[in-house]
C-alpha cells in the first residue's frame, strides 16, 4: 500500500509539472484560413500583413451598436462578424478611437466597411481590449504584431487563402521539419 501511494504521488507530480508536453505547445499555430491585407499606422506607414485575426478570432467577432446613452449596455445589441465579411476597419476619428465606457467596460468606436459590392459602412463599438493580430510581411520573414484599434488609421483585408495541414505549424530552421 505504501508503494502504491509513492507511485501515485510520482505520477501526479509528473502530470502536474507538464513533463509530457511537446514543443508544439510553444510553436505559434496558424489558422487554417490566412487573411492578407494592409495596415496603415498612425504615422501613415502602410505595410502588408497576413495571418490577420481579431484577438485570435476569424469568426463570430463581436461588435456592438452604440447605445443611446450611458445607462444602456452595448451588449444589448451585438452583431457578430466573420472576418470574410469585412473589407476594412478604421477608427471612427482619424487621429484616435473614441473610447467610451459603458457599465464599467471600455469600448472603442470603429467604422466597419462590409465586403459587399457597395462597400456599406457601419459604426460599431468594440471592446478596447480587442487587438488586431497579424504578421507583417518582410524580406527577413514575418514579424508578429498585436495592435489596438487606437494604433491604426486603417486595416484593409485584400485576400484569403486556405492552408494545407502541413502549413499550420511553422517549420523550424534548424531541422526543416514541422513541429510534431
């Protein structure tokens, strides 16, 4: 019985310490869809980006109608977008997003242009904690970026490609093999 307790204790320590984790957990994983586009930052610099997501999401990105007054919660009127429905996003004012607080939560006002033939524009609020995640395309390789909506003048989505399974995990330079 004493040996069983010792063995059980060792197994529990092994599992809790995470000794069995693979290096795949450390590697950045990419979505099966790769959205490409351009970002113009507040300095006016425009650069090409890919692997675009909003806080890691490609689907069901929540945006809120601006309430008539501070006594209403923006969560009373939610619109969920998939990234493929969006042509561009920009702050409601060119210099800085209009940050608003409702029910102790901070929101930024943005203009969403829909990916439709007439490119309809709509004003929404998005939680200020939401970030644009992407890779800046450079000749030295991709540079991972996280930007708040306050840090951009405009995000434009120009295309989308689908990755094959072997492209979901980046290859390492040392081995030339995908992470297992």
